[in-house]
C-alpha cells in the first residue's frame, strides 16, 4: 500500500493533500528549483511538492507537525543522504531565522501548501524576518491571496495587505481548483510568489509602531482615521505626518502607514 493510501487526512492539521500531478508539475515549474539551492518546506505532508524539489537536486529542510507523516518522510532515501532534513515541529514555534542554511551567499527559498486554518499567523511568522530569504512560494486560500495583493481603495485592502506589501512584492501566479486536492477543500486556492523587498517603501519605520498603527486603523475601518486612531495619534499628529485625518484606513498606501508609524514612535518617546 502506498503512503498516500494509508494516511487519513487529519482535519485538525488542515490536511488537504495535493493529488493532481499536472498542478504539482506546474507549481514546480513556477518555483524553478535549481540544484544545491537551500529550501525550507512548511508542512510537506505526503511529499507532493517535496518530491519534485528533491528530484531537482535542492537541499531541503522540512517542518511537519504530524508525527506520522514526518516519520514517513524520514524513511525517504534523501533523508539518509542528508539532502532532506525532516523536523517534527510546529512551524509557528520554529525560529525560521536561525536555520543553519541561512547565510547571505545561499539565500533560503521557502515553499508550502499551508494549512488554511493557520495561514495568516504562519504568513506573519514566515515574513517576520526576511533577511537572507530569496523568495516564498505559498499555496493559500484564494481570498487570502486576494487580500494580500489588494490595493488601497479596494474593500478588501487591509492589515494583511499593508503588512505584507511593506515587506514583499506579492505576485499571484497560479489558480488551483478544489479538485486538485484530496480531500477537496471548500475553497479555491492561489499559488502566490512573495519576493522580499530590498528596501522597505519608507526607511526608518519601527516595525512595532507600524504593526500597532495598522492594526488599530483597520480595527475600525469604517471610521475616519482621526476616530480610528484615538488614543494613539491625535488629528494634529496625523496631519503632521502628512496624512489627512478625515480619510479612512483603506485609502492609505503602505508609505502613508509608514509615515504614521514614524509619528507614533516619536510620540511614544515623549
Ligand atoms: N504539502 C502537502 C501537499 O501539498 O500535499 C500537504 C499540505 S496540507 C494543506 C498542510 C500540511 O501542513 C499538512 O501536512 C499538515 O500536517 C501540516 N501542518 C499543519 N499545521 C502545521 C504546523 N503548525 N507546522 C507544521 N506543519 C503543519
């Protein structure tokens, strides 16, 4: 019996395994793995993406929370040679930045068909530190990718859009229908490429202040900025950072949020 036939998908781990060979091949073509490149795969599952990556000759670290699936991957021949290193862990707790391969000469490539129930926290965790990360290719629920890539002025532009666009270029690359998975999820998926920006849209923005301002501004997105930011910035301070306090959060681009965050950090210092 093959591994894929004997494993029952576990809902609590968000397991929907890719089972359409043509989609898997298209994803591998998008990733373009090259021999010797260091990869990190989040949630390899039964190895649908792991297999073509290893066949292309990459060096792959995989983090899988499901002990049974991790144990199976550890029996692969590439695990014996060291080309594949499997860690049984919760990727959310795993310190991505301390991965051994992480060095400037060999920037890390991150891939994953993420569990949908954890996709937003995992996205934030993975993009927290992008030093020495070459790119990320993630398969996510379509609506999540739409929000990540949304532009100011659109109704779905929000916290996820600003925080990700502050760190990465967001490029949706492939639509994946529910039938490509076993079991089939309720939702459509999009494969997205994230390219870390060489420099942020605005320099010198303290990350904590940016996270605080963005969270509060979109927490009450129907309100004007003056009202939404009550308690952290006054209307005068918002104006002084170059932003009109009578507009709403969804009208402000990532640079504008950077300006507000610089003001917030300065106000906190006082
Ligand atoms: N990559 C496989 C594929 O494409 O067929 C599996 C994808 S499945 C949607 C998500 C995988 O992530 C599962 O193997 C699941 O066990 C694993 N997973 C779920 N939560 C995780 C976590 N917190 N850390 C690491 N892996 C996790």
